[in-house]
C-alpha cells in the first residue's frame, strides 16, 4: 500500500483526496462551492475526453453534444414521466452509449482534420435537434429541472452536499482512469496513438479500441450532463454548442495531453480563471487570451507534463546523473 501511495500516480490520487477534503475550509460562501462543483463536473468530462484525444489520439469536437443529451434525458424523464433521477441518468447514459457506438464505427475510420470535421458535424446536429424540437426540449429557451437528485432516499439539495458528491465521483473516476491506463487496454490505446499500422501488426484490434474509448468518454459526459442538470436546475441547447466542445478540448490540451492529472489542472484553470479575471472588466477576454498564449508558448506539452519535465531536469546533476 505504501509503495502504491509513494508512486507518482498513487501519490497524485492521495493529493487529490486531501485537496478535496481541505478545500471547504477556505470556502466563505456558496459561490465558492458552486465554482468547485463546476470544476469537478468539467474535470470528470475532460478526463474521459483525454482518454480519447490524449491517449488514443482521436479528436472530438462535438463532445458537448453527449453532455447535453444526458442532461435532457434526465430533465425529460424525471420532469415529464416521473422517473427516479438515477434511473433517468442511467437510461440517458445507455442511450448516449448506443448513439456513440453507432457514430463511432464510420467516424473513427477518418483521420486528422476529416475526423475533426465529422465530430464537429455530429455535435452541430445534436445542437440543431435540441433547438428545433421545442415541444420536447423547450427549444432555444431551454427547460427547467425541478426534481432533486437523490439515491436511496438521500437527496443532494445544498451546495455542500453537491460538493461532496461530485468530489467522491471525481476521485473514483480518476482512480478508474489511472487503472485503465495501466491495463492492457490502456497500452493498446497508446499503441493506437503511436501507430495504428504497428498496433495492428502486433495484434491490436484498433477499431474496437477506438470505438470503446469513444463510447466510454461519451457515457461519462452523459452522466455528468445528467448530474449538472439536476444541480443547475436548468438546461439549454447551449450545453451542446460548438464553443462548449472547444472549451472541453482546450482544458485537456492546456493541462496536458495523455495526462489524467493534467485534465484536472486544465479543468480547474479554465473554470476558475474567468471568475478571477472579472476584476479586469473590459479587458477580461484580452487577459484570458494572453494567459492562454503564454502557457502554450512556454509549456507546449501542457502544464502538468511540462512541469514534470522541468522537475525531472532539476533533479539531475549537470553530468546527467540523478541527484541523491
């Protein structure tokens, strides 16, 4: 056990648990809880997206569509059909998983900018459907979600309760993702990213690997969409917008591609930074853009991988030997 915690991955998970446990000590109001909960939602989605983009090398510019479908599934099933929230959430996730499976087979045969355009088109179709089917989705005006989220009679009604729920889910998902990366499937993902031809030569079913990771990342996004719908109590087609999908991709790239902890850092920065920059008023977007440019110029591999390389370099002597 101690050996696991001493490893970079196990130690990082322990740091995450401690951070989640201690953060509320510095919260002064519900706004701080709200920002932390949104960080958690984004982090869960971005970890799943990073499995697809960072580890498997398959771009997706329409992932917000899956998140929106999960949100609308919960809103419609709980509001119009009186389904229990958990059952509605799981049903939405199954539906999104089936859709992702159907879409993935033809789409993931494409590469490069062709794949990017295909996933972008998928996300735009979902957004258009949510906007036009007003009788079912409320159209551009969106719809309210009145049912509280609960499990076995325990409901999450306060920001504090939501914080601990999202924090626990984040820890579990990070642990699962870390184990997935260390598994044979995770090594297959890296092989597909490195060279699909070489992966197939050594016996990897590249199509199955790509489809599986695409479905997993879509289902995770759907589950988060359902939870966020109950938390915010309102959803709109903007959840499926192109800009939201790009924001999720930027979080993965900023924190570090093929880095689980980088996903957490990227999600935290891009969720918290706009709140901090409101002090700059009219110059908020300018400062935000400059910060993003500076990070990508000086940390082209992303924040966490770049810091890891820097620390590894500092730990070595000039002659290249490891420092004692």
